């Protein structure tokens, strides 16, 4: 069985880590570079940065923070937010990231997935999907709709069909983020994560809702997810407690889930 991965995710604005509940009411926590380095030292498997200011305000990505983090962490590092074209991708990779995440722009211009995969390799392209549970219709048969622009714009696109199209265009991974579960700390949306993991052959990342190690175990044991994003439970001061990476990994290993062991 392939090793499952734990990904620390940081929403970033103006060099700070910021958190929200279901994409609303953001509050800043601390320096993105400092928090990322601390989690790296705690032996996280991968790190993802989403520059939410670049997306919302149509600003350039904060490459200075990307460079700072890339010089200090030595695990796969993904950057997203505000990716508009191949030059943006190139600049992010040049700054030290290994992967690029595309989301809203990919919906508006699906060719960016194919262009990025051809230019830099499919392994560099992560298609991030913001999904919302809705009533099943002829158009949205899965019961999950794709949203963009920080969950402010609903597209009428079926999440399952978009996932399959993303794979066909060359995405190397899919990140399935539940708008309903985001920031709730009650667990991932296992239904849509499983539906997408069963429908594609590329790795699927479960995202949105983790609050304790058992939620991560559920994502791995009940869906075909290859990786899981964890965020608030690692560092948010608004939770009763934070979980060290070592504790999470030891819990998963006891549940029989293959993860890279914590090295003392």
C-alpha cells in the first residue's frame, strides 16, 4: 500500500497566515514563513500555500514569502492563488515551489491546466476544487457544485465531471475542498472525496474540516484519498488544543494507515 501524505495548508494574505469559517470572517494568526518552518521542523510531509489576497484582489503572488519558505523547508511545496498564466507558474516555480495549484482561473480557462502540464509536467499541476453540496439535478448529478472566487461565485458545474475533465487535461493531483466542512473541525466530506477518488486515477487530496486525528483516519480508511490537508488543528489559537504532527502520525499508524513515520 502506498504511503499516505499529510499536507499542512496555509491561507496567506500579506505574508500572514489567515483562517476562516466556510470562507468568511478571516482572522490572522501569524507569520506565514515562521509557521510553515515550525510545521516543517515537526516533520509534515508537504506544505501548501494559498495566497488569497492575490486571488481576491487580483494582485501578484507574494513571491518574497514563497522564496523565504522555499529556502527553509525541504518537503514538497505547493503554491496557489492568483495563478493566471504560464508566466505566473514559472515565477512561482522559480521562487522555489515544486507544484502549482490552480482553481478559479482553471474554471475560466481550462486550457491553463493543459498548458501548465505540457510546460512543466503533470506532476507540477494541482487542480484545486471548491465543492458545495447542492440538490441533485440533471446538470449536477453528483449533488456537488463547483464554486470559484473564494466560494463567492457558483458555476453550475458538476464537481465529479470537473474532476474527470481536470485529469484529462493533465492535472497531476486533485484537491477536493468542501465549502460545507471548511473550518468546522467536524471532519471531511467523505462522500464527494470518495466519489472523485473512485472516478480518477490520479492522487486525490481530502481538504476542509479536519479537527482531530480520527477525521484524517476516516478520510484514508473510507475514501481512496492519497493525502489529507490539515490546517487549524496544527496551529490555530481558537481551538481547544493543537496536534503535533508526531501525535497525528502515531495515531494513523496505530489505525493501520501507512504514513511516513515520525523520526525522533
